[in-house]
């Protein structure tokens, strides 16, 4: 069984064009410190039912924490998390519990005010899809989840005696061109402001291969449902595995200094790959040869003809949707870097943000929009641009829901 599990991880690595895990040496060099920190402290993981949240929870669980509580809005995700942990790692000596709660709700406020204490709060909840900016209502929820809930859970953690707060960011927060990335950059802004009162850290990293809802996870769904595979052929991206995402978040939380942003050292020459190339390797692993179609209609119509012949219909296209970044980056030219502390992790060293009126003005304008129960996407874009003068929003008036 262990050999099969390891083989599964090797398959994911080969699909994303790598031969080995990124953080093995850094984890090994710091394992004693990590184990002691986990064993001696109490942790709350918010958004623990998502792909990254589950990966972080597993990394903490395997190191036998004193307390590990996990919150998520999805009851089914928490059920699967518990089954996965019990079936792979078993049990811990400490207090492990899950709670089906929305971290933006009154119920979560009451939970945090009930006398619980956490040394570390890790917030992995996020609206992560670029498609969330296609209309103003989901876009406002993205602000709620990515920005306002971060501010709220941090303050609630402070009230419960929290010692350190971690929230996950994204590579798309560096020089953002889409509103999802911009929302996470604004979240970082709020974190740096709060760092005067409580230590904070975060992490930017690449696409998590085969995470729930991702295009690569969609490959599994398409094969299971006998449907064609569709992917952009001109978009190059970095990828990390689910376990690597959990390791990076844990390292940032436990090893990061106040205001640190951790990111993986990935090589443009060695690690960038296209979705279409991954699709070809994915099909090869499953014994199929890709059959390139000229249109979505052709791809849909030929699946039952091609599959018995060991071929799978694919539609590869040039991307033209809103918010797609031409290239990926983890830091900007203006950010101060520490590239020497770790072998495979870089660290952005951030200054304290104080006496800047933009965060309060942002909150006031969001409150005004909500109280009027009326806002447009253009209103929010303007507000984001006021908050982030560097934002270069890329609008094509096309979105991913218009693709197969």
C-alpha cells in the first residue's frame, strides 16, 4: 500500500514535469523544530476541508499536536478529511475535533468566544478561481472570504489569546492582473497592518496540482464521465503537489518571522509547463493517445468512437479569458528578498504598514455598497485600483464559464 501511495505521488510529479519533491531538504533540516512546535501547541485550521487545508491538517496531524481543531463550511469535506486521517495516520494523543462552521458567521464568533485557546490560527479558506470575478455578486463574496474574513478571524484569534496568525495567499498577488489575485494582495496589506499587534505570516505558491475544482482535477472528472479534455495550449504555469502546499504553509506558520511571505524557489526553465502538455502526459499514464480536435463540438461528438481505439478527444486552444496572467511570478522588483535561509524556499521580508488610510477607506466603501444593496463590477474594480495603484486588470469580457 505504501509503495502504491508513493507511486501515486511520483505520477503527479511526473505529470507536472518534476522528478522530486521540492521541500524534502528544508523539512528534514528543520524537522526537530517543527515537531516540537506542533507537539507543544494548540492549532486551529480554518478552511481545513479544501485541498490546501487538508494538506496542512495532515502535516500537523502527523506530528501529534496538543490540540488540532479544524473548521470548514463543508460538512462532507470534513467527513472525508476525518476518514482520510483515520485510514492513513490513525490517531493522535491530543485533542482532534472538526466543526462545520462558516468562519464569517455568528456561530463562528460564538465558537471563538466560548473559551477556546489557540497558539496558532491558520486560515486556508479562499475563493481561488479567476472565474469568481465574472459578475459583481460572486465578486463581493470573494472580498468577504479573501479579505474581510481574514480580518475578522485574525481579530477573533487575538481575542482568544492567539500567538501567531497565518493566512494563505497566492502567486497571483504579485503584480496582479485579476481581481482574485488583487483580493489576496489586499489581504496581505491587511495582514501587514495587523502585524503591529500580532505576529503574522503567509505564503504565495503556484497552482496545486489536482486540487478540488482545478483544471487538472477536471481531467479526472472528464475521464470518469466519458467526456473530452479541454485545456489552453499557450498558458504556462508552475505547479506544486498538495503535500508541498501543506508543507510550505506549515513552514511559513512555524518558521516564518513576523510579516514573512514564503514562496517556492521554482525555475522558469525547469518547472514551467503548459496545461496541454500535462493533458498529454496524463492521458499517456492512463493508456490513451490524445486525439486533437478542431472544435469543442468535434471533441464532444467523437468520444465513443475514439475511446475503444485507445484515443481520447482533446480540444487545445489559445487563452483569451479575463484575468489570465501571461506569466507567473512570486515576488515583485520592489520587494525585499531573503534567498539564503532555505534551500528551496524564498522569503519576502515586508515592512510594517502603519498610518495608511487605504484599508479603512476600503472597508468603509465596501460597507456602503452593501448597505445600498447595489454595486457593479466597475465599482469594485475602481475600489481595487484605489487600494492597489499597481493593479493592471486584464479585462477581455470573456470568462472560463464560456469554455468547455
